[in-house]
C-alpha cells in the first residue's frame, strides 16, 4: 500500500481506516475469489481483525 493511494482516498473524504481496508481488500479479492467460499470468508474475517488491530 502506498502513501499516494492512501492520500488519494483520504483527500476524497474517506477516513484512514476505511481507506486502508479498501486498499487491502483490493489486493486480497483476486486471491479470495480462487478459494472455496468458506476459506474466503475466513480469510476476510482474519484480515478484518488484523486491520482493526493495526488501525484501532
């Protein structure tokens, strides 16, 4: 994740935590689509928990 990406989203009014989550999801989504549904859901939960800990 680059500072430019984060700055761009924040300059459009998006809070930092939401901007970071959106960028991370953008990287993870292609991988998650290849996984079975239950694994993709678990991956998304784990990433969400990690992001909450990193930002909150």
